[in-house]
């Protein structure tokens, strides 16, 4: 007995779009990746949370929110402070898309037809 599904052969992104949760899922995943990257860079450089907060000129509570993968309320200013404290910079781009929100094929910042990879 063959199982039929409208999702067989489609991408996970297509499934999320059909369910109407692609944008929210993408945003949550982006925040989780950023929090993980900052945490990993801090560990690699041997920077404690106390020292990182000091370098960012912010509170440890604010840093804790930044590093919490479930907390989506992070500002560009906070991200910039964290990046600078780690000797890095933040790069955010607005890219051309098609009417359905997917990146254009000739856009080098896109992975295939989808939005930029995390």
C-alpha cells in the first residue's frame, strides 16, 4: 500500500511555506544561529560573559538575552556591540526577490531559489 502525501518530493522550505510558518521559522533559526556563533566565538577567545558584557558596555542580563536562542528580541545595536567586542562586524543586506519572496536566481547572496542561507 503506497502512502500518498502532498509533501513527498517537496523541500522542507516548501512545506513551511504551505503551512504559513516559513518566515517565523526562518527568523527563529537566524536568531539561534547568531546566538550560537557569538557563544562559540566567546569560548574560542576565552571571553567570559562578564567580560563580554563589559566590552559591549551593557549588562550581563542584556548579554544573556542575546545568547538565549529562544529570545527573539535582539536589536541591531546589540548585535553590532557583540560583533565589535569580538573583533567582528555585522553584515545585513536587502536583496532582490521574486513576488513570492524567494531570491532571484542571479542573486549571489541566495542559495538556489530560497532566501540567503543561515
